[in-house]
């Protein structure tokens, strides 16, 4: 089975499975909100719904990523996943805004919360559901190399802590401390912003074709180990969807035939595909080395 297609299928299973879990969790919490009037739990329910529907742009991206390259999109459609990552970041930002808004409104207009044991149970349910979804998405996202899916899992984890915050707020209401609920809500908003910054760095780095310097060093070392390679130059790596693409130049003996130079380049490509994590394609350009007398002349010309 094609590895890229298999990773997309794994991502789709994680998306739709977690979507079902979060929708069920939100429905149960919504029923409790109607009966208890808990604004904090309402905010948590909205967060869970936002997290559930963040699966939609990712599902579209995974579906596009399966399409073969065309004459217009010659590199394929893997970068659609990075655009979906921006949609996930937007949903995380909306969650932060909602948390701040609900908390400020609760400070200005305090409200009594009823059926506190049921609210507490719904908060625990929200934490369990979100943490299960977070672990699933983050694990699959890291396995298939999806920054967007990892960011979505981090979003779910934040919503899990939001649910625990509702539990703390319910305890404060039981003690008659009405100020606990809005303060906890503001604390959750700060936590959401921190996660937004962390997830944003990874997603935006993908959009800017950022590469891990240690992986670049690894690729350069692996290419240099191939017999016939005299030097390695201009190593470039970038992500596209679930995989990495590489471009590099290898210096070979200028006396080699075109066929032999091609064989060296092909061996370098083979070595990289087996040694670099999630590398799906490598373009290797063989460059003839400069003779010692030519190098001396060139040096004299420069001076």
C-alpha cells in the first residue's frame, strides 16, 4: 500500500473517530447546560463543538492530499494540510476569545448555578473525552507527520483543561465563591493563548518551508557516505503534507561518464529515502568536481 495514502487514511480515521467522541460529549454537556444554567459549562461545550468541527478543514486537506499532481499543481496538494492548520489556529483563537468573553460577562453579571453535582460530572466527561481525542490526534499526527493534526490535538487538550476548570468553578459555586468561576475562565484563556503560540509556530514554520537543522545535517552526512561522492552542497528540505522533499547537489569525479554519475546520484537518493524520516522524494543533482589546476587558476583570477 502506498505510504502516503495509508497515512491519509490513518489521519481520516483519527479525525472522524474523534469528531464522533466530541460531538457526543458536547450533546451530553448541552443537555446539562439547559437544566443547570451553567455559563462556564456552556463555554466548555462551545469549545468542544469548535474542536469537533475543526476536523472538517483537516478532512478536506487529507482528501485533497490524496490527489495526484497535475500540470498546474506539479508538486501535488500536500500543502493544503498547512492551510487547514491555519483554520485550526483560527478555531483555537476563537476559543480564547470566547473564554475571555464568558469570564468577563460572569464577573459583571454573576449567576447562580444549580445542579452542581451534574455540572461536575459533565465537566469530568468533557475532560475525559477531550483528553482521549487529544492523545489520539497527537499520536497519529506525529506518526504520519501532520503538523495540523498535532495542532488540533493540542487544541483538544486545552479544551480538556477547560473542562477541569469548570469542575473547579462548580466547586467554588458550591462554597459560595462566585468569583472563582470567572477567574478560572480567564486562566483558561491564558492557557489557550500559550497553546495557540506553540501550535502557530509549528504550522507557520511549515508554511515557510522550515526544516530541522539536525535533519539537514543528517541528510548531508548520509549523502556524503555514498561511494563516489566527493562533497555535498546546497541541501534543502521542506515538508509537503505528510512527507518531506529534498534537493541537493553532490560533487563527483569529473571523469565519470554521465551514466556513472547518474548511478551515484541514484544511490544517494536511495540512501536518503531509507535514512531520513518521512522523506518521500529526493532530487539529487550530480556536479563535476573541479581539477586542482583549474581551482588554482580560479583562485588566482579572484585575487
